[in-house]
C-alpha cells in the first residue's frame, strides 16, 4: 500500500526561504508585469500548469517582483513620452509666434503626464500658459 501524500501547506509558499528564482519564474514575472499576456499565454510560453502559476502568484516575493517590474515599465514609458514631448517642444519653441497652439498642446501633454502632486492639472497648465504669455510679451 502506498504512503499517503502530504498536503501542501500554503504558508510554506509564502516563506521567503523556500522560494527560489528560476528562469521560468523570472520570465513569468516579466510577462505579468507588462499586462500584455493572459495566464494561458504565460502557461503555454513557459510550459507550466495553472496550479504552478497560481502557486507562484501566492508568493509575496514573486508578487513584489511583479509590482517592481510593473512600476519600472511605467516609469520607462513615462520618461520616454516626456523625452519625446520635450524634443517636440524644443523644435516648436523657435516658431511659437506662428504655431502657438501646438506649443501649448505639448505643454498640456507634459502637464498631464507629469507625476502627481498637490496641484491640479488645470492649475499647472494655467501657470505654464501664464509663464509663456509673460515671456512672449518681454520679447
């Protein structure tokens, strides 16, 4: 007669001493962090089962890494958008007298994607417009 199987203790999965990073776990964390893949796609790509992926998702270390990667991706995307907008803004700055609307559109875009603080987007946009108008009057 076979020995009875031991039940897995879910608390063990959360214990940091038990969790070990493998290439498959790292890839799963990266795929989850992008938000572009379904569970089924991740399982197929990594050739893992549904219970395996769920076990990983129960682990706080795994979830912390997914969160860290997600924030990193968002920061990179925001930084890239800001760099592009600043480049466009610099190109338009020399033609502000004939293309003021586009210049203000760039400023509005930058205001909306900048990290949040205590000021509303409308307040920041108004301050930028006021600064531009004051600067153009001095010229």
